[in-house]
């Protein structure tokens, strides 16, 4: 039976415990699976086509590699991301469940809250940071349209000027109105975000080539590495950087895959949105960045600053609006949907998706993101700890679903507190998963922190891969005995 009380039709789970079930956490009904190839493709465009995505892609061409070496590293990294996304998205697509509910399979109906909190904290912090970045574009837009508004930038109230506060609050409210309108409106919005950024980026690339000519185009923006061995090491690091960039969505892609029409649509949407889109956007990015060397005399990796330096008010307005939209797109995909579901999962009987989103927005302000980004050490510490914690969660969930549960999930048991439920484990907690998380988390986080403080060789963004591999391996070893789900299935 399906329920249409919410915007997206969901299945009614008879006898579901209200502590584990609400309209937003329920399995998506077949008629609610409306995300085709284009919607998933547009979702990935929204994730990549942002100020942060632009800066990240441009930075890869400053690693001391030739153009083809960078592109090869990109291809390896983004192809790995493509296959990993398909792995984490498949169970949510099959059963129509979001990430925090899928986490109950591995961690237990109560233990899933731990996984949800870790992912939620990452999303809340970056939601605030991205909102702050978007507000800077709003400020540029206001000063361009009303030059006298620059007088409101000379004071400071808790780290922000009057104009900066107005811009931040405007951006915060504007996003909230769109985000709280429901998943179907969100889908339509991100269908718009990704393509519109491409239009502006192509226009910017054409303008740069018109200003500098093709002769100035270079895909190598820094001196080459000192040796072949060093080159291979840099290429491997570049590929791993790409995997680490997508670490958060590698955990909660199921929040979107649950709305996919079928597996073929998911794979094709991921193919177009990840390997194809990422490489094309990166090439456009480096064309624009290389062009700034000839036009402005320096490589500029901030697209908002580029359009501001062009000086044409019309271009500044179009560019600012575009990058505001782009930032909203990535905030939806990477930083809003997941915390909204994660917070709802903590108290489903009282908190739905929209209430979880409102709480996410409020907490993102309390983080004071403008102070957070002003401290490079704080960002490094945050990324090291939480980034390295996402890998073990991914590894445990993949190992459990594919190697231990053999892709068999009893959906009704995801919503019951009965000790007879397959995912009740010990009081709602799967201690094997917790042990695996503790061991692999200490390993990945410890190595990341020791490297960051120069006590050992810096493993950098390899922390995610180390954590994922260790988490999956330790959990598989701990689960050598027949699983409870398998035993139940055999006894039927």
C-alpha cells in the first residue's frame, strides 16, 4: 500500500515503530521514483558546478603534471568514484530507503543514529560555509547595483559587516524557502542549476580565448615534477584527491538514488554526471584559469573574482547570480538533504524532513562559518577528523551489504524495535560494526592528524581510502559467523 500524504508517494510499513518511521523515512513507492537519467545527471552538475568545484578542478593543474597526466589522473579518480557511487546507491535504489535507514542494516536500528550524526555534522558545517560563500557573491552583486552600499562594509558585528550580515541572512532565507518546498521542488531546482552554470562557464571560456587566443592556452600551470617516480606519486595523489572530494556523497548518495526510476537510469545518470561532466567542466575551468594569466597577469581560481575583475556591470551581475545559483545547487546535493534526513532519523515521530532541514539551517548559522573559514587550522582539523570518519562508515556498509548480507534486506525489520527484528542486534546496536568503526576510525583519523602535524609522512586524502578499506576488512573478519539475516532466510 502507498501513502500520498507527503509530496513523494511512499510505502506504508504496517506495524512500524514511530521511533523509526515517518513519511520521509518510509520506502519510496514505485510511483514516487521519478528521477530519470537527466535528473541524476543534473544533480551531479549541481554538485560539481560550484565555486568550490571550480577552485578544486583548477588546483589539480597546479600539481606539477602535464595536461594529459592531469586528465589521466582525473579519469582514474572519477571512474573510481563512479563505481563506488553505484555500489552505495544500489541498495537504496532497490529498497527505496534513504541513507540513515540503510545504515540500520549495518549498525542496527539505534546504532544508525551514530552514522547519521557523523554525516549530519559534516553537512551542517559545510552548509553554513557554502551559504557564507554565496552571500559574498550577493554582496558583490549589491555593491555593483548600488555603489553607495559599500559604506555598509566598514563595520564589524561578530565578524561580519552590516552588508555582509544582510547578504548572509538573505541567502540563508532564500535557500530555506526553496529547500523546505519538498524533494520534488528540489529535483526541479537542481535540474535548472547545473545546466545554467555550464552556459556561463562556456561563455567565460570563449571570452578568455577571444582575449588571449588559442596560442596562450596551456593545460600545465606549474613546473613539472622532478622525476618519473615523483610524477607517478603526484598522479596517484591527484586521483585520490578526487575520491576524497566526493567522500560525503559516497556515504549518502542513497538519499537521491531512492528516487531513481531503475538501475539503468542511475548508472547512466552517474556516468554522464561524474566521468563525462567532471572532465568537461575541469577542461573549461583550466581554459578560464589559464586565460586569467594573460588577461590579468595572474592565475585566478575564484570565478566570482574573475567576473568582478572584468569590470562590466552586466557581466558582474550575470556572473554573481549564476554562482549564487551554483552554490545553492551544491548546498542542496551535498549539505542539506543528508542532514535533514539524518536529523529526522533521530526522532522520526516528531521531526520530518522539513523540520530536519530547518534545524540544519539554524545550526549552520550557530557554527559561525565566516569565523570557521578564517582559520585554516580549524578547517584542516575538521576535514581530517570527519573526512577520515566517513571512509570507515562507507567500508562497513559496503562490506556488510554485499559480503555479509548478500544483498538481502528485510525492509519491515528496518522499522521495528522488536528483538526478533533482523536489525535489532543487541538492543538496537550492532557491536561488530561499532568495533570495526572504532578500529578503522582510530587508524584513519590518527594517521591524518599525525601527518597534518608533521609527526609522520602526511597521508593527506588517502585517509578516506585507508579508513574505508580497514573498516570493510575488520567488519568482514568480525562477521565470519553466519549472519542473523542469512540464518533467518535459510529457516523460512
